[in-house]
C-alpha cells in the first residue's frame, strides 16, 4: 500500500489486441472481482497517481507502448495463468 493514501491505485491497460491468446476482457473482469475492495481501480491516463499499471497483453510478446507510465510499477499479464500470479502479488501488497 502507499503510505500517503493507504490504498493501492491500480490501472488496467490493454495492448492493441493484434494476436490475443486468451480473453483479456474476461480476465480483467476476474481481476476486478478478486481485488474488489482491496485496491482502487483508476483510469490509466498518464500514470500520475497510479501505483500499479496492470498490462493485459494478449500474448507473450507484450509489445504495448508503456512510455507514458515511466515511474509506475508495471505488472504484465500474458495469460489467464499469469493473471493468478499477478493477483496474488497485488493481494500481498494490500495486507
């Protein structure tokens, strides 16, 4: 958690979806449901005020441009299985 706000602010960022290997929208819904009440979901914008940018990349290439989020922690999801790992990492940060 952040010391100044007390709650993690998490933004979801999708890749362009040129070659998705899984249903990113379904995974995003699962992430939102699992983290509901534990983090604050915010709009990515330019990254200001965001603690974690969660990139939902459709494949292992994860080629989305993240330059606007310099200075933000970025966690990348490239599969449904990887989403579980990321959810656990975020949950540990909220304890």
